[in-house]
């Protein structure tokens, strides 16, 4: 099943020392830790900056860069759709 995941990253928390140059630009390795269950803010995961295997073994953790939200499970109405209670909303209009 295809999922659409929205990421919100605080770029000020990126450890710039971990950026690296590739053939087509500057890159950052990051990890999405995803959970199907929403947290209390409606997010499904977090993005952390990657660290090496050796660093992980020493207990070093990457910076938390932001959050992730599964957009494929949210139902949204088109902007121009009339609300279900439209008739009730207009009862006090003067025209």
C-alpha cells in the first residue's frame, strides 16, 4: 500500500559536520522512525540524523530533526465542498 508521509524538519538542528558532498549536491543521512499509531500530537514518527555504527555502539544518538505524519490515513474534504450543516449555518444571516 502506498503511503504519503509528510516530514517537518527543523534545519537548525542539523549537525552540519555530518553533511557530505555527493555527485549531485550536498547530502544528509537521516532515519525516519515510523509508527502506525498516532502520538498525542497526531504524528506517526520522528526524523533523526544518522550516526555511524561505531557511534551507535558507543551510545551516541543522532539529533532529532523533526516529525512525520501519515497523510494517507487522513480524510480531507475538498476546499469547495459544502459543509454538512450548511443550512444551519445560514439561519441568522440578514439576507
